[in-house]
């Protein structure tokens, strides 16, 4: 029996609209997308990116995100979807919106790929756009399903839209190692919804924002709809005010010194002036620090301890072997046989005479292509010149660094993007961190909004867990964030210096910390999935 030609086999594969029809969604009559719709949805996607990224460039206080612009942008998409005639049209509009939004959010990846990674500019552009297009497929599918199953009532439509949008965000969090940078909820820092962070975290805020946006999309469609959005917003804001009462208590204060070396990224890992400057400056600052704790950023010392100049590492260990001071230092650890880890080493006086007591934290959530090579992509890494590109993964829920009555929990670079992973340390109030410590090197992305976007991520984690976050970085933002998510101390970006300040640790668990530390993101998956399933069943009955 002869094989079916490849062309005919490919053409016989079901399309998404046909697949949806097969499982019970009726197929609507096809119609095209107008040029005006295309322009409108691309502008809405760009505005969605701007609500999170552009305020920093405009110099608004603490990079104040534009929460109202985020609502308007997503409402624009929901309004377009309400008028879609086909599933295919919803798929296309969702894909275009999300691609524009994501490209406008993490365009600075081009700098790391091209300027520092050495990838040819056209390939770097293609890589950034390709990543955005791939991640946008989650939202495209969400929009297609919304067009297929959305109920008639405005409130029910808004709930289904919010549920599908949340499912798309969760897919971006968890699939293929996760990259949820620029999630909609971050636009609401210091806005109407940020008091919900301690209860439902950034993902819950994303759901509420999508619900409000979809409600706004139907505002004024009829006399009965005129008051729906204002009343809905009023109720949500009123609940937020009641929910905003702090649940943590003071755990005392700690004097800290946060180091910012401002070592040029193109020199940082090269033998010569950059590496020599880093070793000299960080060595001097660690030796001369006067506060109870000094923190050096990610890979501040860019060599393994055994590769450092003779006596260098031993001198640091001796420095913190006695007295009332301790250090957290970003440094790669490992061997050629056992593998390397992106690590933070803690040095503090031992309980008895001798060398400094050592603490070791290995980064758990690694960056694809920068810190590990996804299967099948070794060829892509070979096109670039990125040092230390294949790290070993640390365990989830590593213990805190205990010092002067505080429990300090390190996280490295974009690990603070994954609050559900940081939450593992909060399963027991008696051992939960009192202070979060982020060490980063955002120099990979130049002097761009990536610095401020990452700062917003850290501020959201502070709100979710009601814990201060101290951040020591190579080029910024080196800051102290209090438990209410406010920046209290900050160094100027792209300067070399030491930030000295006091941070107040906190005890107690927020409701979000209590439930997410036990159940992870499953309540979000289950709740949003149930809403979508109910809408689908109702559609089938009709």
C-alpha cells in the first residue's frame, strides 16, 4: 500500500477553528480583518507594553506604572474580540496584540544577544521577535477560545475573558522554564489593585485587571450597562482598601552595605582591566565595610574561588571569621568535573575560633541560553560569545542565611520573577525569611527599562510577602525596598559606589504566602479552568 503524499497529509491536518468545532464550538462564517482593526490592535498591544515599560523612561516617581493605560489597552483588545465574527479572527487579533506587547516589553534582549553575545543584528532581532511570537501563541489561543465560548451577559463575559487571560499568563510562567516578564499585574504597583498582592499576588491582580478591562469594553453598550463598570470598579477598590491591612510584624533592623561595581559587561569576564578592577574594588569594599552586613552583586567576583589570585579568598574568609560583620558575595562555584553554579556565598563569624562560617546558595531558576542550554539549541549558543553559559541548578527552598536575628533569603537575578518559588521558604512561619536579598547583573541589557522593570518585580515580591528586599547589582537598581514595596534608599544607576542604609526585617505570613507556599499556582489553574469549563458546557447546552 503506497504512502499518502506529504502535501496531502499536511493539508488534511485539522485547523484550530475545525478542532474547536469538533469539540462543540460552532463555526461562524469567515470574514477578514480590516486594516483599521489591525492598526488598532497593534496600537493597543504597544500601549499595554508602555503601561509597564515607558513610565520609567519618562521619569515618573519610582517608575510609577500607568495602571489606567494597562486597563485601556486590554479593554481595547476585549472590545475588538466582542466584535469578532470568527474564531480565526480572534486568534489573529490576540496574536498580534500579544506580539506587539511582548516585543515592546523585552526588546532589550537584543542588547544581550547582539552587543554582548556577538550574535549578528538580524539574527538577534529575529530571536527577540521569534520569542515574542512564540509566547504570544498562549494569548492567541485564549482569545480564540473566548470568541468561541463567551457567554452573553457582560459580567460573565468579563469573568471568562479574565480566566482565559490568566491561564495564558500561567502558561508563560510555567511552560518551557517560564518567562513571565512584563505580566499585566505589574502595571498596578501603587495603583488601585496593589493592596491585593498580599492576598492573591501578581497573578490574582492580573485576573482582576483583565476582568475590569473586559467590563470596561462593554461600558455603555446599553442603558443597563452604563453603571456596570463603575460599580464593579468601586466594589473591587473598596475590598482592596479593607484587604490592605498589614499582617507582618517587625523583626528588628539591620545595617547593610550594598555594593555596585559598575563593571562594563564587555570587560567583566575578560582577563585584563575589567576583571582586575572588579577584584580590586570589591575586595577593598568587602574589607573596609563597617555595617553588620555587606552584599556584593551577582558574579561580583567573576572567577571560581580556586581561580582567584593567591591569598585573595583566604583573606576574605579571615576578614569575616570574627567580629560583628558578615558578607553575602556573588561568585560562581564548582569544578570542571562537578559542574558550575551561579552562587551566593555567605561568610560570618564561626561559633568557635577558626575560619569564617560559610553559607552557600545556588541559583535554582536558570536563564535559558544564558545559564543553561535548552535541548536542541546548542547551535544557537555556538553563534554567540557568552561566558559561563551552562550552570548546574540549585535546589528549590534552600535555607536562609541567619545573621543577627534576621533570616536572609538570597535570590539571584530574575529568580525574584517567580514568586511561587520564593514562597516555598514561607511554608513555616518560624523559619520564613525576614529579609529577601536579590543580587543581579542587569548590565547585560544596557541602560534600558530592563533595570526599572526588574525593580518593579522586586517591589511586587515585597508586597506579596510583606518582606523588605535589598538589591545589590552591578549597574542598578541597587536599592533598599521596605515591606510595603517602597524604595527607601537607592544608588544612582551606572555609577560605582556603596549604598549604606538600615532595613527592617519582618515576621509573620501574608495570606498569599500561606496558601501559595502549600499549593503553588494550582488554585489559579483550577479556578480559571473551572470558569472556562462552565462557559464551554453552557455553550454546548445552547
